[in-house]
């Protein structure tokens, strides 16, 4: 079991990872090899101390060098569930792997494309966020796939391998998959509807009959990931130590609220990592496992 699992390899997650490393903790950081689409996309960064007019790509390159120098590797797996148990967390990933850790930091960012009405309501009843988990359930069925990033196209291919018909609603350009059973629909859905299960997708000017909808997004909403997590306006509620309402679960970066900025994300990632170290120390003391040397760590 690791000390901590960080979900997200943007500036918040990387900052948390660097601090946990400096604090001598063992951890896993989940995310993507290119770190964060939001960093990559920035044309020119002017408000981050030490970076004058840097491009997002240059920032990513600098972060990658720093991670490599610190011997921190990003694990490229998408987290699909975080399960709070008594004194530990279970973390499931789309690859079918399961990990355990004493603490978790949510640094999953926010999804810029807003949720479709009905997306949360029908989750598990025809709406899925995980192609590899649920794709096989839609063999020979008609599905809609709402996809926010080109990087997720391999998941669309995977789904098209099962479904009879795929209505693909891409939020990016250009689409590079071509398959007979995929039809591209370039308009924004207004509502996912159904009775006990999803049965149609409604647009301003019509509707499609579907058996299910896959919502493929770079960021999975924190409430979808963790049961009973307290949020407000779509953001995770946190204390000044980045603690959530669940013991041992911390959050940092855009997912905790505005302003959506690198400096805030980095600061919160750092605070969250220190708070995790303090939390782990508290747990060790409770269990009578702390050594005298361990007690030198202080949050301040
Ligand atoms: C085009 C653009 C330009 C910007 N320019 C600036 C700027 O100049 N200055 C500035 O201060 N801010 C800027 N921002 C805002 C800045 O990018 C964000 O505030 C910052 O990236 C937030 O960092 P984060 O770590 O919280 O989230 P993100 O950078 O969004 O990182 C989240 C990470 O979590 C991963 N993730 C999400 N869900 C999961 C999951 N379930 N499993 C595994 N990994 C997951 C994602 O893949 C991603 O790696 C810009 C944003 C955009 C889009």
C-alpha cells in the first residue's frame, strides 16, 4: 500500500508529487504522459513567476525534465473510482487495476465542456464514462459517444468494435477515425432522456434513439469518482489545508474552484502534499508506529 495516490498530472498534481517526494513519501501519480492538455494548449504564459512569455509546450517540457530529475514517473491510467474505507482508499483504474493507499489527493482539474443535462442522473443507467469497463455491454446496440478530446479517439474505436451504430459527437477537430458504423454529429446535445434507462438524446432540432451514451472526457468529475464527496457549484469543498469532507482525501487545483490558474494549482498542490504528510504522521502516532525522528515534521 502506498502513502498517497495523486489523481492528475497537471500543475496541482505535479506540485503535490514534488513535495511528497521531498517529504520522503511513496506515492503514485496518475495522469497522462503529456501531463495536461491545459498546460500544453497555453499559447503564452505571462502570469507565472519565473516564466516570462513561455509557451505551454515549453512549460510541459520543463516540468517533464523536473519530474525525470526527481525520478517521478506518471502512471498513465485513468482513475474511474475512489473508494473510502476505514483507514485507507481503494483506487480503480480503467485498465482494470486496483490500488490501495493511505491518502488520496484529487488534482483532476475541471472539464471545460459542460455536462449534458441527464448525464449524472443516468450514470449507471445507460450513461457510462468508461469505454473499456462498459463497452461490451453494448454489443450490436446503438450508442452515442460524446468525446471532448482527440486523445480519447482510441476509446471510440474500441466502442465501435462492439456497437452496431455509433453517433459520435466530437468536441474537437479534426476527427481522424473512419469506420462504417460511426456517424459524426456536429451539434451539441441538450438533454439525455429516458425512463428507467437512457433511450434518447435530444438536440434543439431533433432527437436520436440510443441504447446508451458514453461521455469520454479528459477529466472525470470528482463526484463521479468519489461517493459522498461534498461539492459546491461543481467544485470540491476544501479547508485551508486542502482537506475534503472525507478523512484522508485532499483536493487541489482547478477542481477546488476559481481562479483557474497555474499559480493557484501549484500552491494548493504543495499545501495538500504537506497536509498529507501531516495526516500520515497523525495516523502513525495513533497506531503507535511513529519514531522519534518522524516527529520533526510539522505542517508549518
Ligand atoms: C488554453 C489555456 C490557456 C491557459 N493559460 C493560462 C495562463 O496563461 N496562466 C494561468 O495561470 N493559467 C492558464 N490556464 C489555466 C491552467 O491551465 C489551469 O488552471 C491549470 O492547468 C490547472 O491545473 P490542475 O492541475 O488543477 O488541472 P489540469 O491542468 O487540468 O490537470 C488535470 C490532470 O488530471 C488528469 N485527470 C483528470 N481526471 C483524471 C482521472 N480520472 N484519472 C487520471 N488522471 C486524470 C488530466 O488528464 C490532467 O492531466 C490556461 C488554460 C487553458 C485551457
